[in-house]
């Protein structure tokens, strides 16, 4: 087993053990102030696991964004448990839940708008088909009347064969209009079924929206978040434009400032380089010139770099989380095992 595999597997064991020891709220959910550091650590471990899978399947570039996320979450974890961890845990939870709810509400409003637009279009199509059916019904009845009249007059015609052909012409047009009506009714039924389905979807979305609104209401009223709300209000009075969970009580307004505050300023260049890879137009970076010939870059090299960075920060995080939750025995075991990998 590699050092990376060991640390990922050990992380999963540690997460399961600590989670089982987290005290519960009255609603049987884990205590926010105690669970958040563990959840951040879990994100770090899961992203390392994803990088391993991508690396083994020779997928390079996606691993870079994952490595960047590992660094960011590791800094969040270190900042959260550095001091006043209960408040910082609650602040993270508050911002995470609120931003998620607001974002989802916007998405749901957009989905409802699209669904309603489709419903309106389908209803217009139904009216169109119904209008056509009225015309087809009218023409069908006219041809029935003409056919019946032709039958009455058939006996007076000397050429019976010609008369039958004349009547058959009416019959054919009657069948044609009848089939058009059936076809349109089938389409109307399909559209009505689609409208019902989309209205059901809107109902489900509205139910989901109500849950999100209830969540926002809980965040804005529950006493657990009173201190967080007070801090946000104070920063707004100071005309602070960008307020994040780590801004509260600290005034920190950027990831760089966060890194500096936890003594990780020297590592910011790594994070910055990964951010550039994630956010810039860089598709052409996959090409390089070798011996006068344009060739594709080695994507495995990218995943190896991301894997190395992510593993390093998983090592930092596992030590930090074991110290925070006072798991001295497991910490000694991890340190001893990791030393053996490099002897």
C-alpha cells in the first residue's frame, strides 16, 4: 500500500470514529460547533480520493482544480480550529447554508420560468389543434351531407359506376378529415399529459423552495446564529462590501489574507498558480514544442503534481484534525506509520 492510499483509508476511519462521538442537538443532528471541522476534513479526504482515481485513469487537468480546493479547505480548517472554533464553525455553517439556499432559490425560479413558458407554449398548441379540429369537423360533416345527398340522387344517374366513384370521393375526404381529427386529438392528449407533468414539477419545486425559505428563516431567527448575525450587521455598518464567514471578528477579506493569518503566506503562490490554471483560458497550454515538433503535453505530469500537493495538505489536515479532537493515540500511529513509508 502506498503512503497516499494509507492516509486516505486512515482518514475515512478517523472520520467515522469522530463522527460517532459528536454530541447531538435536540433535533438529533450533530452539534454544529463540533461537526464542522470534521466535515471540512472530510472534504479534503474525499478530494484526495478523487485525485487518486483521476490520476490512475490518466486524467490530468481536472486534478488541478481539486488540488486547489484541497488547499483552500485545509486553510479553512486550520483557521476554524486556530481559536474560537465554536463561533467560526457556526459562522461557516451559517454562510454555507445561506449562500446555498439563495443560490438554489434563484435556480428554482429559473426552472419554474422555463417550465411555465413550456406550459404556455403547449396550451397555445392545444388551441391551435382544437381550432383545426373544428374546421376538420365542419368539413367532415359537409362531406357526409354531400355523400348522403349523392346517394339519394344515385338512382337517377344512368352511369352507376361513375356515381359510385363520385360517392367514394366523398367517403375518402370524410375518412381523411376523421383521421386528421384523431391525429390532432392524440397530439392534444400528449400535450395535456406534458402540461400535467410540468405542473407537477413546478409543485415539487415550490415545495423545495418552501423548505429553502424555511431554512433562511431559521438562519435569520434561531438563537444559535445570533452572534453571527450581529457581526454581519456590524460589518455592514462599516460599509464592508465583501463579507465572508472568516471576515467576522477578524476583518479578513481575502483568501490571501486568510493564508497570512494562519502563517501560510509562503504557500499562497502554489494556490495562486492553481487558481490561474482553473480560471484562465488555457486550452492551448496542452501543446508544447519538442525537437521542433508540436506535441501534446504529458497530462500525467499534471495529475502527479496535483496528487503531490493534495497529499501534502491532507497530511497537514489529518494532524490538525486529530489534535483538535484530542486523538493522541491515532496521531502517534499516523506519524509512526508515515515515517516508515520514507525510511
